[in-house]
């Protein structure tokens, strides 16, 4: 890891990066949990990933519905399989 932004500890930086790569974790959750803006998130990713990894991440999340709360097709709760909770009933 290169450097932390806003005096964020290394463990939090690692968790932010992990959450940013996850498909189902919206940016708004990361921003709320760590009190960082979307721009700060991008800076953290840029400063702590190899340039090729950063470009791959940006390409991957650009316009992805699950990463942007405003364009998600579900608003509350976590993703569940249609059969979850119905087995054995």
C-alpha cells in the first residue's frame, strides 16, 4: 500500500478497497461507513492500486447498477436467492 488518505488506518484502507471491488456493495455504503466522499474513494483506489489495476477497477464499476444506489433495482436489504428461507417449509 502506498499511502492513506485523511489519516485512515491501513486496515480501513484494505477494507475500503475490498468493498470497492465487491459487486454488491454500493459506493454509498462505503462513503457512509468510512465518512469519505466518492472522490476520496477514487483517490484511495488510485493511490493504493497499481495503475493497471486502478484502470481495470474503473472500467469494471463504471455504470454498474449494483455499485450505484441511484440506479439499483432494489433499495433495501441484501440480495437473496429466490429459494432462501423457503426450503423445508
